[in-house]
C-alpha cells in the first residue's frame, strides 16, 4: 500500500496565504517521502486543478491528484483540456479524480440538475476517454453530449482517471472504464466486502488492469485516552454524512456511522494496526487526512507534525 496525504480547505489560513501554503504543503509532502498528494474541489475554495498544476511546477517526483472534481461543473472537453494541461504541468504525475458529487452541492448550491448522476458520469467518461486518446478529433454522441471537436494539448500520456465510486453501478463503471476509485467514509469492511470485489470483477471482465483503490482515511497519532475526542473532532470537521445519501449508503456496507469511525487514531502501534487492516482489505493507496488534535494552536501544530512524521516513517513497511 502506497502512503500519500490528502489535504483540504484550510480556512485557518489567511486568504492571502492559502495558495502559497498549499504549495508549501505539497513540497513538504514530497520531501517527506510520501508517494502522493491529494486535493479536493471544495465549494468556494481554491480550484483544485489550478492548484495541482502549480504544485506540479514546484515538485519533481510525487503523484498529484484531485479528490475529486465534480463532473457537472465542467463540460468534459473543457475538463479534458484542463486535465491534459495539468498533466503537462506535472510532468506526467497527475491523477484526475472525478465524481458525481452530491445533490446538496450540484442542485442546492449551483442550481444544476442532479436527476441522473450515474448516466452523466458514464457520458462524461465517453468524452474524456476519446479526448485522452488524442491528439486528434473527438467524435462522441450520447444522451448528454454531441461532441465533434479537436484536442491538441500535449503528447504526454493522459492522466490516470479515478472515479469516486460508492454504489454498485458506479463501481462497475469505474472498473470497466477508469483506472480505479477514490473513496471517502469507507471503513475496512465496506472496502473489503463491497468495493474491492465489485470493482475488481468489473475490471477483469473488461480486460483491464487491476484497479487502484485510493482510500481517504483520517489519521491522528494521540494518547489512548484521546481517541474518542479525536474521532469526534474528525466527524465535526470532515463528516456530516447525513447531508449526502451516497455516503449513507456506503456507510451501510461497513461498521462506521460517520467519518470519525473510519479514523486511524491512537498511539503509533494502534494507528499502524488499523492502517494494516485497510491494506489487507484491498486499499492500494492510502490518502491520509491528518487531523491535528489538541487544546490550542501550538498543541495542534505539534500533533499534526507528529502524525505526518509517523506516516512518513511507516511508508516502507506498508
């Protein structure tokens, strides 16, 4: 299992420092030896692919990925152009994570239709696959798109495409047409019993390589008597599954009720043991979301540093 890190919106940073701080985080992740660095498209925050392209110019070896970009917010040809440009900026180290997002974002915030998200994902992937086969002309007509357009961005290989696939149909699509999946709010049982068998079966049936399973997992190295508080902190910051029925259905396949229950928290041996369980469930890439924990800024900063240092130290072992 490869060990990477996932970061999110850092609203504790001044707006003037957010982009430069994110670039610093990416450079630091590479220097620490992490294999990948994942950044989500958060509503109202920094644009993920723009930020990743800039990090690509400041790094040389680490994989850089979006986790994830909603497909409804960009026409797939525009998404393909931006993804290929980002791939060029990253020197071939970009992984395009995409997904159908959630009704409360797509319809509630943006006023766009969320009537057939699975169909839109499939239709978008038709166009993306054709665009990534270029340079050349993209000719795709399906239920959503009628595309007859050139693509001439770069000769570099296309980015890996990872689909946020939570339900059976999306997992089948991911196995058949993408390079893997990116998960959030999935515990070991949900991954081992639900995700991995379905996506692997679909990939095998389509004659595709074994899919990547990238799991976003909150992590906090802390004292044993702080574990429950750390889990509550993670759920407060990163959870609220009840907003997203897609996550609720995924949680039903495992033993977790919210993101805090998926967390690897405790002393170093406890965290290592849980991460090994994720590995044994079939996770190929850990995207560790470090959750700093403590009573004040200095303690939280030290907590985050301790967790990141521990994760970097165990990367060869996992």
